[in-house]
C-alpha cells in the first residue's frame, strides 16, 4: 500500500540528510545569516553542540508574520521560480534546513527587522509535535537561532555522535571555512562559556592575510603565493602554498565557488595536475582559493549538503584552474630572472624520446671546455675556462668584490658560491645569510625544464603501431574518442571509433612505444569522460624526461669550481619550479643571519 508520510516523519527523514551532527546545524544557520547580510555573527556552544547551539547575527531579520512559515518545509525567500534555481546567488535555497533542525531539537527563533527598535517576535517549536507558537520578544535588528537538546527525540541518531571535543572540532572547522569565505564578517565562537575564536572583519588586503594566517597558521601565510587572474566570466584569486609547504593529509585545502565551500573531483584533479611534478610522493598541497563565475554556469543543486557542484563548462573550468595554478607555481623561483645560460640538448637524447626539435632550435652539444653549458649538462671537469667563469652574466664577480661592499641590488637572490660541501652541497652567501643548494637536485630540475621546453617547441613525434590495437569500450567511451579525435592526435594518439563499442589505436607517441597501449588508451578515455581532459600522455612523457634529466645531471662527489657553482646558481634563478627537483624534493634552503645567530646564542 502506498501512503503519504506524515510531515513530522518526512522532516526527520530530511534531517538525516541535512543535519548529520551539530556542525551541520551551525553550517546551515551561519549560511542563513550571511544570506541575510549579517556583518557580525556570534556562536555560543555547549557540550559540543548537543546541549545548546545559539547563533546571533545583525542581518536583515525575519518579519514576525513569516516566522512560523520559516519553520515550514520548502519555505524560502531566496528563490521563487525555476529560473532562480538555475542561477542560485545565495548560499541557501531549498528551505529545508530550519524545518529539519526543528524536527530533531527544541528550537527557538527570535528576530527583528526594524532598525533602532527592540520589538521583535519569537517562534518556538518542539520536535515532538512540530507545533509553532509565535509571541513578542525583545530583540535588536537581526536574528537569534537557539537549538537545544539536539536529537533528543531520535536516540538512535544521538548514539552515532562522538565525544563533545570531537563534535566541537567539526563545528570549529565549519566556522573557519565560513570565516575564510567572508573576511568582511566578524565571527565569534564560544564553547562552554570560553571564547575559542575571535575574528574581526578584514577589509584590507593585509587584514585578509592576517585572517588567513589566524585560521591556516603563520607558516602557511609565510609560504603562500598570492594568485589573481580573470579570463572572461572566470575569476580565481587567493593563495596557494609553495610546494615546499606540503601536507601529509589533505587537511589544509579550502576551495570556494561563489563564496560556497565545495569539494569537487574536477577541481581536485586540476589542482593535483598543477602540482604534479613539484610535490614529494604522497604529499598534499595547501591552498585557499576563491573561484567566481556566472551563477548560471554552475549547478549547486546536486547534493543535500551542497558540498558538490556541477559546472556547465567543466572542460573550460578545468583548463582555467590548471593553467592559472601551473603558471603561478612556475613563477616561484629564488628571484627575478637573471641572465640565462643557454643549455643545448643532445640531438641523440631528443631522438630517443621522440622529441622533434624545431628548425633553428637548440644546437648540438659542445665540448665541455667551450661553453658554460658544460655546467648544465654535468660535463664538469678540469680548470674553469673563461667562458664558464663568465656564466653569471652581468652580476659582479664575488671573488673580486667583498659582499659587504656590494649594493643589495647587485647581489643575486642565491648569492655567490663560497664552497662545496662533501661534493653534494653548494654553500653560497647572499644578503640574508647562508644558502645551501643540493647541486644534483637543482641541476636535475634545470635539465628537466629545458627538456620539456624542447619537447613542447618541437611537438610530439608519433609512431605507427605495427599491429593496431583494437579495444572493446563502452558506447560513451567510443563517442568521446570520436568527438575528441583532434585533441587526442595532439597528444600523439591516433584513435578511431570503429563501432558503437569499439576503438582502434593506430599511433602513439614514439617515446611511449614500450607502454601498455590498452591501459594507456583506457585511462585517457576515462579521464576525458570524467574531467573533459587528460594528462596521462603528458605525464608519461614527463616521467621519461624526468628519468633522463636525473641520469644526465651532475652527480654527487663531482668537484665544481667557484665559477661553475655560480653558473648553476644563476641557472636556478632563471628556471621555473627550481625550488623542487623532479621528484618534489627541495633544491635549496636559506639560513638567514637571525637563524645563524640563534645557533651560537649571539646577542643573548
């Protein structure tokens, strides 16, 4: 027998999706406050939120005649038509939160819409019968939501709650996310009468950075790279941490779409792709990023908790995020670009990888003694030649001039080499103190980046398969292979759809001639279906280039002269992503005079 559920039961079922724990109540209530234009939000918590949650704001408030309606299911002032749903501009829009919360707690809602008047209205609702009573109550302009005894009438749900400390931890994280999304709003959080968080409104850029430091930590702020880019209707701004500041867990990742915190596979894939060859194995990047676009270009109605979204132009969003972050990370280097030491690449190496060098491109490898490029290719031996000694371009020669006598603008970011330690590290002196460089790791990155530029400049050489590989695929994969045939060809893959559920691979990049063709094609098609793009081929080619760069870079115990070490330092200052080797290990570190003085207790 089919029957219509009673309203109380329906509300409790909805509460199972919306109200998972006290943190869910706080999230929904704070979002309502922000939608109401609040500039100050005070949150009081008792017993991790199970005994009391009180949230007070100074927003527009709710009219007395609408208070009882505010607690009804699917009642909202934020949208009124299907057109509004297709371009949601507010954080809330479903009208389920308050009704769901009221069904599993004792709820009191007090509000006032009049400026300068304390004559408000109060609505009370008990989860047992869901009856709403409204009475006058003094209250300044704004709204106060009071939730007591959460899940008192659903003991099974209450059993799944953790300790008060754990639940408050989840709640605290919710407030941090909201505080990051709205730096112009003051947030106060108290637990059991003790203040836990006080964040004043941040309007200037310095104040915003201070809020980020308060929430994410000072260390993150010190290693944060600011980002701001706009292209068409897309705008991305915020901060990403340098690869040297990575995390063992993905616990410092905040991404907002039009002010809404989200967790999205497409966004995660784009960010991971941008950090691909600068993160150590198993580490996670840290970032606080705000992505803005036309509300009509994103669907937020895809998950009960609104943590997931769907972009209408997913490919465009992915490419925009990846391109912006990749460029920002590439620009992180010890200083402004210095005079470049041109590094030739052996034609033989390029041929092995199937990399076509453009006409008039990089010359053949010269003899070690004839050019400073000998430093870059690891062919370092004998006494320094005059060409090698001049490798640091227009910078003054350190051996001719005392560092203290040079102006700060005359000293390159990584300074001048003074010694080599155990054939592994370069010791250099700059304006701040001591610089330590892992010469193999640094040279590995320099060589790797130049190999990539040679590949990108000459294109990818394709090799026909002696026996084309036919694969049975799904109809969606066959369709995407036909649609993206040109894009696949640019990656070096010639794939044709030969039926509704079959494709054939006829060519692949020459450098990947020994790869598992079937696995590669399936992975590429899977990425295209899920993300609209794939980096499988580029990643495989990069791995080969990385291996080649590792084997052709200067090795440990290779004795370098001072001019050769200085040439390597100048190369680092000009090379993208030179702060990490191909495997994500740091290439250099700075010990300033303060750090050195601490080691020897100077000034105490």
